[in-house]
C-alpha cells in the first residue's frame, strides 16, 4: 500500500474523560472530529491517569501520572506498537515530577516521532519550566500553539526553530439551538441581561472583580444577572477547600446583589456550556494573569459568536482585536463595569461585535480545526519515522 492511501495511527497523550479538566475535553473533541473527518487517520488515546477508569475504546493504555517508571514503560509500549505519530498535549500540571519533567523520561526513550501541542506558553518561565519546554520543543517534529502571539515567545525564550511551529486554533463545537430569547424564556431568564463566566473556579479567575462590577452595572440596568458557572478546581479544593467560592458569595452579600449573581456549582457538560453561551448576552473573563496564552473558555465564547469582555491577557488581545470585544483593565471593577454598560447601552454596537466574533468563530469550529491537524498528520507520516533532535 502506498503512503498516500495507507492508514496512519496517531496516538494522543493527554488527560481524557471522565477526568474533569479542559485538556481532557479538548482531546476528546479533537479525536472525535478527526474520526468523523477521514478514515486515513486512526486515532488512539493514551490517558494520563490519576486513578481514573476509562471505558472509551479509543483509550489504548494509560500513563500513571505520578509514577516515573510508567513513563519508561510507556515509551517501550509505543516503540513496539503500530503508532506512526504521538501527539503530546502539554500542560505543566498534568505530568509528574518537578514542573512535569517526567515527560522527558518518555521522550528520551521514544523512537516514534511526536508533536507537542502547547496549552500554556509562559513568557517568563522558571528555569525548570523553560528546561522542560525547550527540551520538548527540540525533540518534537512539530510544535503546535493556538495563538500567533506565542510564536515569538517560543522562538526567543525557548529557542524553538520557526520551521517547527504551527499555529492551529483551539477548536470549538457547533450546535443548532433555539434563539437567545427563546432559551432565556425557557430557563426563566426572560427580559434579563445575562452575563456569564464558566470554567473551573480558582482565585486566578478574578471573579471578585466581575462581581464588584455587576454591583455598579445593576444601578443602571437592574435587569442584569451574572451567572458564575462551574465547580471549584480540584487542585484548589484539595488545598483550600471552598474558601474562594465562599469568599465570592460573601462579597455578593456585602454588596447586596444576591439577586443579581447566581452560582451554578457543577462541572458543566459540553452541551451545557454551549447552551449557556447561546443564551447569554456577554461573556466575561476577568482573569488576573497577563501571560495567559490560551483559554478554552474564551475560545468557546468566540466560537459561539458572543460579545466578550475580558482583561487584556495575551489570548484575549489576539481574539478580541478588530472590534470583536472589549478589553478592561486588570483588577479593575470600574473598568469592567464601564465595558458592560457600554455594551448594554449600545445594542447596535453589541450586534456588530457579535457579527465580527461569529466570523472568526467559523474558523475555530472543530471540523475546520480537525482539517488542519489532518493535513499536518498526513505530511508528517508520509514516509518517515525520523524524530526531531535526540534527547540525551
């Protein structure tokens, strides 16, 4: 069989459902989109596990997150398998060791080419964080990043050759749903301005500033409701319990806006995320870190064609340019409130922002994103198993 027609086996190393994290959902969505795209690519998953149980037939094996020997054993399994290409979905917190450096034990012993897809790109990494990503980048045949503004960081900070770097959007799902007004009415939100934030809750999300902004907005727009959707991040909960959520609830009480802020304490399914984005008027991300290179929640909001108000972290600056949203100052409730009021006071401007956002969102739908990965995989698995720079 010629290389043009043979099936390529591509394995993804990542967290995977039922584990509750954005990376797991991302990987599940990508492999499903690839499976629906073309039968020349056969996808498999190697699940990074912390005691999770998997019943998805795509999961070929697991990697024990905190067991260093598991990384060595996995390299052997991959080398002896029919896998043509490995895709490492990289996030510092999902691999064991110091700054996730156990992943280096895997790639040092791997004889199959691999791509590294980056979910975090730090412009000012610690020494160890830089070492891990620099080593991964040197050994990868390609490095995929989801934001153009990270390309120079990868080149200048991590020394990754520009020829290796590919920019592919974070994918977003598409669903045909009823209109915003119909969904609002169905959920008891008729005639309300709905502002929403979703995702795993942690102090870095800056939600206290969003709540303080709502206290100002409701003075002029009393029909406004802020939905804070999501459970506390498991890592935060294990260390601090529900302290942050309780702090947010207390702020809401002190400001006397209990009727204007609603906490929905659950891990949202993909369908629920899409549903809430469809019915909301404004999506808000008041994050505190200016260096955040990628945000899955922001990608979903843009993919849904929603007006986004955000603090100006890297990814927000990139996605919300050209009139697709508004940027507020970091840690500044007054600035956030001013942006919200502008949108609510100017429905024509709101509609224009939604049109601009929806246009970009079309390029971020999973079928479009899967097409780009598909072409990349075919190019890399044509007739060579040559890896990048060998790790010593």
